[in-house]
C-alpha cells in the first residue's frame, strides 16, 4: 500500500521469515556461523532459545539454506506429541514406508537402517525441532534415545532444539537430566539493543529498495526499541504500522506521533497511548483496503484525511540562505543520497519537458545571480502559494552547497530550471537541501512524470511528495 510512496519495491517488514533479508547484527550472524560449525562436528544435541519473536524460525531456515549439500534435514514444526507419535512423525518426514500401527521397536529399526544407509553414502542427517518448549518430558526423553543412534565414531542423527526460555525450565527437571547432559552447545537469542534496532530497520528498508537517508530518526528508533523490547517480530509490526500512519498523513517524515499510533494499535502494547489517531488511521486505511487499490474513491478519502491541519507546525521557513530549517522532534528528512552524475551525459536543452504551469507571486523579489540562491528563494514563495494537496517529484538531496550547484546545472540540461525547487531541511541530523521538480494535480500525474524522466535523473530513485508533506517537514504552517 505505501511501498511506492516511500520508494520501496516490496514490503520491508514482513513478519514471515525470509532468508533473503537475514539480519546478521545483534550477534545473529555469529550464532549462525557457530551453529553451522557445531552441526558439522556432529556431536551431541544443540539448543537455541529465545523469546517469542526473537528470530528463532529465521535462524532455523537460514541453517537449512546454509548447510552443505551432503546434509539432509528433518523439520518438525509441532513436536507436542507423545513419544510413540514423535517417532512416526520423524518417519513421515523421511517418507519411510511404515504402517500407522507399527510398533515403536519397528519404527526405531527402520530409522536406524535409514540413517546407517545415509551415513554409508557420506551424508549427514540433522533434525530441527521448533517450539520444543511444548514437547512433553517423555517425548524429550525419546529424543535423547534417538541421539544414541550412532556408529563407533559418529552420531547418525544430529538434533537441534529451538525453543522459548521455558525449554530451559523443562531441561532443569530431574527426570530429564540425562538429556540436559547431552547438550553440547547452547545459544541464547538475546533481544536487539537500541543501536541494533536502528541498524535492523535500516537494513530491512534497504533490502526493500530504499535508497534515501534514515526514515526512522533517533527518538523514533528509541521509542520502537522500548516498545518492542528488541524483539524483531515486534519491530517489524511497529515499523510497518508507523509507515502506514505516515502514508495516511501524506508525509515521508516519520514522527513520534506515528510510532505511538502504531504501538497503541499493536496487541502486545502495554503503552497508555491514546487511540484517536489510531482510529483515524484505521478509518483512512480502511478506505484504501476496501478499494483494493488506490482508486478514485479511496484516494479521495485519503486526501480528506490528509487535509486536516497540522497544529504542531508553527515555525516558518526562512529565505535566508545561511539559515537551516529548524529541527523539531518529529523531523526526519527525506533526501535521496547525493548522486554520482556523469557530467558528459548531456542532452540539448530544447528537449527538456516542462510540467503543468505553476502559480507565481505577483511581486517578485530581485533574482540572485547564484542559481542555488535563486531556487531557494523561489521555493519559499512556491511553497507559500501552492495548494498543499498537489504533488511534486523529489529528485535528490545533498548537504554540500557546491555539490548541489553542480547538480542544478546538470538538471538544467534536462528540465526547465524554473520548475526545479530547493528547500533546506535536516538529513541524518545534519543540515541538507532537497531538490524537487514540478507541481502536479494528483499522484497519477506525478508518477507519470517520474516514468518520463531521463535515465540520468532516474538513477537517484525519484519519489512523489505532497506539498503539504514538505511544509510539515520544514515546519512551515500548513493552514
């Protein structure tokens, strides 16, 4: 829903484990390598514990993907069965021809024969058991007996237990102490630290195609880290809903308000945040979902939601070139990474295309000779006079004025420079400037313009913005 709005190619915060976006920070990468090593040694039972949503399933799938080709895996997702049933479940996963009423002795004999055959072929068999904290103690004891299947030198079956911390409580039971003694490696998946939460969010966004500066500012990340308690599934849920909230607001600036709305809308939330914003967001997004896509009715509903005045926007943007835009607690700049432009890639100026006419003020200030200063002053007037519901196309951003002057000269080879605007903002907690182009009546027009941009300007992954969103970003009154 919000992917194109933020320049994403696919959902960045899906809670379904996806090995293509495995985050190696927070010690996850080190644990994965240690697990691969422990399995390659083929000794004992391995245990991985972590809270709900800490990434155990992702780690399990990464193991299956990273193990050598000679390793054959058995995966048990729901081991809450009796000792007799667990053997049949394993035989079923191995597709062994065993009757449903076969005795325990018969099933064990078939399993042993199968494992010996695989060992003779130079293959290793590893069994992953998820949610093992729910396994009855007699079934855990049956797992221990399976670990006794071995040759003179090698175990025939390697066992990896994945479970919540309750698994450790079960293993402390006296009647299961023999299994506990067989565990040779134990890996705890601890929650992500605050800094790791920031790195994780940025990693997922970049994996989804995002190329701008950090969307989630320092205060926003701190709030997410506290509410999620560092658990990746919770981080995904909050970040996804926060992006939806910002999208419904028509802004690329994720604020504390958006995150609080996302937290209060989450089932695991203990925060006492108010519900009105969440309800309002649900109403706006409900219209979008009901339409299936951003159709005319749904789009109008969202625009009505966006038209509510921003009571927190109070500071006016200054036209003085040396004065940066004020930084507020909700301010996160949306600026594309400064591009590496090919200075020899030129097209005749007469081939440049102009967008829809833009209203100008009747009283024009003296035009500076410097192109950057000229566009900065023109942008102040443009933002004051433009309809906030209109759209523009963000081309790029840069913190260095000299670099930006070069960019403007380059852009002038492709676009009408009078329809190019520059405003001061803050990116990565540093003063920066963002370049936008044109004024368009709706999202469709802006998207069409993006598609028509020459390749040299599309390399920075341009996005569409609302005028209202830019005003909110720099603290200009939206009324």
